[in-house]
């Protein structure tokens, strides 16, 4: 039972990372598509103001997940890192380059250098969630830990590629909704309208990818497909309803509600994946119970997570409130 609780806490952190870091990654994508230096200036300033105070803090959830996986499920952790070394390498490189590009473009000595740093930031914001999605897809497809000869290419399976594309689209959808609300709060009506149309487009594309992406799962990831149409079906249905609600709220320009429904849509689809995969930590290979460490370690993780919740949660809430107040001041 303690193994299930540790896995549930770990997956809750994955969900939080998908929502908070997802919106930041998606902002980088819209930065990439903002246009020329002059044309995209307003969008890029909005992105800097929106994510500047909090973008690095969101990685606490990824660190939390990796530590819990390594400590609580050491054998599956080793198999994941061995079989998915290539996409993990790209994720690490993307996170480092993204942070460097975002920080250094503000202090670039000339326009050319600022443009280069901006490209590094924006392109890394697309690459990183894509490879995170391929990692999730490889695990969900049941290819990790099998000892197959072609382990180094298992992240190129149809399920992995769907996961990568869906991750990028989801980040873009979340960011478009959040940035629309930020532009509206800044009373930049033209920019808010431009971003609102982009949010509509991103929502439609994300929904289409999610629907079409289910097709290859029947043959490529049968266990996941069975879970999505069974145990995980309520969460998938909730995600669909929340997605439609987001479109309605955007149409009515009820942007606060649109942000909430967008978060629900993304969180529900991630949770649906988790419920669909249960009880496997490595689908078709290692269950949560079989892959867990000893009971003393699991108990220590539960205690540590309780202490972390008491320390980290208030700090993050304060950070977000201060960042929100700072945005209003500007």
C-alpha cells in the first residue's frame, strides 16, 4: 500500500509539472512564433513579464519526481535511464539552454546577440516538452525494461511520437490561454485578442491530436489503450469537457474561468494516463509493488513528502502571489 501512495504522490508532482512548467514551455513556443523583432516585441515583453518571476521554480516538481523515482523505485529508475538515455539527454540540454537563453537575452550586448539568445530560449521550449512526451510515451507503450536489442530507439515508437507532439501542443494551449488573460489584465486589448485567437487555434489542434493519437495506441500500446477506454475513461472525459468549456469561456472572454478550465483539461488528461497505466510503473514489465524499494525507504519518502508539503507549498504560494502583485504593478 505504501508503494501505491508514494507512486500517487509522484504522479501528483508529474501533474503539477505538466501544468505549471507546461505553461512556461508553451510561452517559449509563442515567443518563437511571435514574428520579427518589431512585430513580436509586445508579445515577447508580455512573456518576459508573465514567466520571469516563476519559470525556474517550476522545475522543483521535475526534481521531486526524479528523486522519488530514484529512491522509491530504484530498479525501474535504472531501466528508464538506461533505455531512455537519449531523450533524457535532450531534456537536460533543453532545460539548460532554455534557461540560459531566457536569462542572457535580457543582458545581450547587441540586438544580434539578443535575437540569438531568444532563438535558443524559444526553440528549447519546444524541444524539451517534446522529448519529455516521448519518454512518457515509451514507458506507456510497454517498451522500457524489456531488454530489447533496439532499446536506444524505443522512444521513436508511434506512442512516443504521439506523446511528444501532444506535449508540445498542450503546452502551447495552456500558454496561449494564460497569456491571453495576462494581456487582458494589462489592458492591451489588441494583444489579448490576438492571443485569444491563437488560444482557439491551439485548443483545436491539441484536441485533434488527442483524438487522432488514440488510433495507433490500439496496436502499439494495447495496455494503455485498454486503460484509457476503461479505468482512465472518466478523467479523459473530464479533460474533453474542460477543453470545450475553455473554448466557450474564451468565446465569451471570461478569461479567468478559461484559465481554470484549461488547467483542469491538462491535469485530467495527465491523470487519465496515470490511472490507465496503473498498476504498472513500467507497463507490461514491472508493477508498482514489484518495482518499489524496501518499506523503510518508502516510509522515509512519505515523511519527507509531508515535510516538503509544509515547507514548499507556502513558499510557492507566496512566490506566485508576489509575482502576481508585481504584474499588476506594471
